C-alpha cells in the first residue's frame, strides 16, 4: 500500500523475516514523509513479530495486516506519547510510543522502542540495520528513533497535536506495505 502523500506518514516496507532459534521477526525499512516528501534522518529499520499479518484475532502473536492506520497518542502504563521517561534502562517505564488506531480486533498496537531480539507482540520497533537474526535491537538507538519520530510529528502537526495521551492525532498515519515474499 503506497503512501497517499498527504499529512505525516510513517511508511513501513516489509522486506523479510529473520530467525533465531524458534523465534521469528519481520524486518522492514521505514521512512517518514511530510505531504509526500521523505524526511532526512527519519528512516531506518522497522522490526515486527512474525507473519502473516492478522487483525482478526486479538493476542495472536502475529504482526498486524498491511494497511493504513491513523495514529493516536498512547495512554498506557508502559508506553506513552506525552510524559515518557528518557532512560538507558529498557526496564524503566513509561517509555515513548505512538498508538496505531483502527486495527480491527487488535488493541494497543504501538510504535515503540525495542531491545534484544524483539520487543513486540504485534507492535513496531524502530532501529538501525539488523543484518541477521543474531543481531539484537540496540535499545538506546531504538528509543532515540521513536523520540525523534514523536518530536517530528509534534512539529509537523504543531498546534493541532493533542495535549493529552489517548487522543487521535489529526492527519498522521502509519502505512504498512504488503507482506514480505
């Protein structure tokens, strides 16, 4: 599914799955766009859990389906968009995150920092390149990429950005391309 070139769009192009033992993760490339224009320094590797995508069954341990999802500020116990901690310890909460909305029967699908092999059950972790399944997601890099995306989104939306967690962010989307071959 291509971007529409309108608003703030985080595009994820799924590329392949990696494996470590019996664990699998989906690797893709991400790029942020403002009204169709790619933004420098807002690109890298996306990491999701195994496929195929499925939005019908809650808690299924799979990635979400390819599609276009509106974004909201996350109001959770472990992840928030407004009021997160900046810590080098992946166990410290709340960590930064954005919530994908309209995900069918799936709930709490987020863009948030990852660490180790994968920190997701349906969510999306942002990071730098992961050449193989033997490479862990570096937490600080992942955290910084999520914070950079949140700050860029705040600047793009400007006065329209919500003042509280748990609200729709107007004109902001995550667009996930087709399943990897």
